[in-house]
């Protein structure tokens, strides 16, 4: 019996040491990023391919430098926040359509796109608020419509809760924050080192895909390079800051945003969204009757990329509708 217990303890100890060594190796391997100049060049090629005429600039904020795309003009301003793993450049087709009628400001949140990696601690909501405030203040925009997709929806809703007087309307596309439950795989983010291994796997897969593709479009190349940059586990660790075992943290909930801005909120969701199923959010979306909910049949999580025409139509129609 003693020998069996000793053997079990030894095996467990070796497994822990092996896992720690693997995580350490992964963290060292994840240090290198694609050079920023390479990303900027890829972005310009991608924008030219999609036909978006935009100005890109960097804005210094209290939590680091963030990258911004500005396009179009008009009396109203639309601020767009992409989700985790996405960037302003990924939404070029949508931005081009919105820019026909509005001034569009698309922000790469910290850790995404061409913005600085995440350097702040704790829940990201205060940092996101500082970023949105700094960008809009420096551009000179007092009031605007906020559009957030996925994790960007959580950032948009959090800002609306803190500064409702600055948000004309709030448009959330497949947002994080309405479902008490979170996908099981998200809970793995709480396991030490797991995100490092996930980031290493993602980087290897993207590098392999780029090496095999000889006909890669400028848009696909840019998205691949952005994905490689996100490979920092410190950036992916944003997920771990949003959850607790079994569900979202209270500060990761968007229900207060509907109460503050009831009558000024549009929520768009794909019926086939597997990352964040609309059925999990339905009870909370039904709580306030003032919101407008649009469920797109057959659409998945990446609706703004997959169908920019329909997404732009939802947004522009909502902006033109009378406010309750």
C-alpha cells in the first residue's frame, strides 16, 4: 500500500513538473511578435483591398497606446469596438458602409490589433472606460453611438453604465455579458498556464496556415498577423478576469446598461451563434421591454464580418429611428 501511494505521489509530482516545464517553454516561445511595421503595412494593403478610405492614428491613454481608424463624416459619430482577437481593420467592410453617412471611429482595445499589449491589472472595465474616454476626448467627440461586438459589447455596455450622458445609442452585437453562464472552455482559463498553451497552439496553427497559403489575400494576411500578435497569454488572460468558476463576475454583467439606456439599445444576435448562444441570454434580454432585439436566422458569431451589409443596415436604421 505504501509503495502504491509513493508511486502515485511520484507520478503526480512528475506530471506537475512536466506541465510547469511545458508552460515555461510556451511563455518563452510567445515573446516574439510580428514587427509593428509589418502589421501596419499589412493593414494598409488590407484597407486598399477592401476599399475603405480611412486615417489611422495612435492615441496615448492612461493604460497605453491604442490604435484607431477614422473614416467618413457626418453629424453623428459611431464608435466601434471589436471583440477579443479582432481589430478595427477586420471590420473594414462594415466601417466602409457606415462611413457613407457617419463619422466612424474604430478602436483596437488594449491587447488587440495594433494597440499596446495589456499592461493593467484587475477587471478590464475601468481600463476600457479610460481608453474610450481618451480617444473620444482627443478627437473632440462629446456624444456618440457605441457599437460593440462580442467582448467589445461588454466594453461598450460598461462605458454606457459609467457615462450614460455621453452615449446617444448603444448597439451590441453578440455581446458578452447577458448570460450568467459561460462556455465550459472559458473556465479552463482559470487553470494556471492553460492560456499559455492555448496561445502557443494558436500561434503554431496560424504560422502553419500562412506558410501553406500562397494565394493569401491582403485581408487574410492582416488577420493572420493580428492573430499571431494576440498570441500573448497576457492578452488572452482578459477572459480569466471576466469570470469566476461557473459564471460571469458581477462587474461583467450588462443588465444595468439596459436599465440606464432603456429605449436606446439595439441588440443583434445570430441564431446559430455557438460561442455565445442567444438562448442563454434571452431571459435577461426579456427583462427590459425597451430594447430592440434582432435575431438573424442562420448567422453565427462573426456577423459584422460575414455580413457587413446587413449589420450596417441594422445600425443605420436604428440610428434613424425616433428615440423613445
